[in-house]
C-alpha cells in the first residue's frame, strides 16, 4: 500500500518512538518503535482516515505533495 500524501517522520524523545504525521489529512498520524514501523503504520492510518471520511461524507483532500503544509 502506497499513498501519495506527504508523510513527515521524526523522533519523539517524550514518546520514545518515531512519529509519522500526514499534514494534509487533519489529525492523521501514527507512531512506531522504528522509522519503518512508523511509516508502515502511517500508510495504514491514511487508508483508515480516508475510509472514515467517506463514511462520514467529509471531503478528502487531494495530495499536494512536498512541504505544502510544513
């Protein structure tokens, strides 16, 4: 599974894990003990975010890409 949404991954000392944020999808984020795990979890949560938005009949932003929101 690969999305076209930008994913920003960083280490959180406070959480003791990598955090993966998807800025184009409000509130969409995941974490993981490794960089790869955070990325994999983000891909899953993106699909879940989109499914939930469809069920709620909410708009789904088109991916704009590179640092449009950072």
